[in-house]
C-alpha cells in the first residue's frame, strides 16, 4: 500500500499533500527535491532549444501566479495548515 495516500490520525506522521506541481502530486517531504529538479529541467530545455522562455527559479516556480503549482492551504489528509511562507523562504 502506498504510504503517501494513507490518512493519519496523528498529524505528526502525515506526509502532507500540498498540491500539484506540473500535474504531479506534491508532498511536503518531496517539495524541495521536486521544485529544484523542475527548475534544473527548465534550464536544460532552454540550453537545448526546447523552449524560448527564460528558465524560472525555484521561488518563481512555486509562485501561484505562474501556473506551475496548484497549492492547497490545508492538507486534505490530516487538516494541517500549510505554511507556504516558510516553505518558499527556505528555497
């Protein structure tokens, strides 16, 4: 069974589901890895001529206005509020 989809009674055990990044599920434990990976991929796309736009920084990727990240204010599994300001400032 996939541990990411289990609803936890204990909030401290929950790997909070925080949104969707480019159509993929994004969990709090994978947040930094996935955002940095996508940022590096965009640099490679630009380098090899697959896109004409400038690559976005990790902070720009998680900006709600850019359309890459659809984010939740609360985890749907445990109800914990997601502190986006803290997550973005640690990128």
